[in-house]
C-alpha cells in the first residue's frame, strides 16, 4: 500500500480569498515553527484553533503560516510531508504570535541548532505572545526566554526539563502555564486547550466558545488544570 502524503498548506490556499480581504494590520501574524520530526498534534491543534478565527466577524483574526529553516519539505514524526510558507533565513512577515510545536529532537540535537534558537530568541523580543506545546518548551528555555518565568512541558519529560534547566520554575500537574507573554503547554491533544485559552485572552469567552463548538471541543476554562502567573 502506498503511503499517503499531503501538503499542510493546502488549507491556507483554500482560504486565500478570505484573508486577502484583510491587511496585515487587521490580523495577528501567527508563525508556526516547523522542522523535521515535528509532531502532528502539537502543530495541527493550535493551527486549527487559530486559523478558524478568520471565520469570526468583527475580530482581529489570525493569519497563520508555517516557517522553517528553508523552503524544503518538512516531514513530521508521523510521516506527513509539509511545505513551509517562509524560511527564517530570508524575508518573512512581522510575527505577533510565535508557536513552537514539539519535535522529535527538541531534547537533543535541535537544541544545538544555534540559528534556529537565535530566530526564536529574536522573534520573542517583539512578539506579543510566544507559545510552546509539549517539548517546545525546551527550545524556549534554551533560548533563555523562560528565565524568570514559570513554565511546563510534556508530563513525562518534566524531570528531564528540570535537570537541563535547573534554574527554571517548573510547574507540574497542569495542562498549561501562562506567565507574561509566554504560554507553555503539556502538549498532545491538550494543545487544543492551551490554544483556546489564548483565544479567550485575545477575544473573550464568547468567541473562544464558538471556536471550540466549531471543532466539537468541550471547552470550559474552569475545568482545565492551568496556572496563570499575575
């Protein structure tokens, strides 16, 4: 049986006629950092939530796009082939929200990629929010962004996270942590909850509820284990 592949950016092209009606100032520019080994759920869950904002009237919706080291096809851990929209080594839009999904080597070789780490560090300076899912927190920590901030990561990697970054405040037994401009989540299917939380922060409960309903998600922030640092 032949393996089935698809290009993740197809959905972007299908909605091009909608987003073209809005200027860059009318939308949040939301970049998803991808690389070989990116995990499907940590990428597609927040992408689904954020991209669906274009169908909600009277809000500053999100223009979602994928950014990678170069324009070559990226292969996810599960085997999906993905085409980036931009290379962070060339020109790309101003980034208001950076999303760092987990990838296979976020605990080892990816952390040695100085160019990628520098991109994350520089982007965070002007971004309104920087979010990570699962082991994406390791990338934020390596970039020094979580110094002085509380964070979390994939539950079974909490101990490794503490060992690699002993000076960080790490919170266990929660699905996500929001501290300053940084939102770190446990990942997996719970990436939906962390993303809906940011939608609720930006747009209010009514819009977040509608986004959740459209994706058949039972959303109630009061029922989600999380930590917000004031």
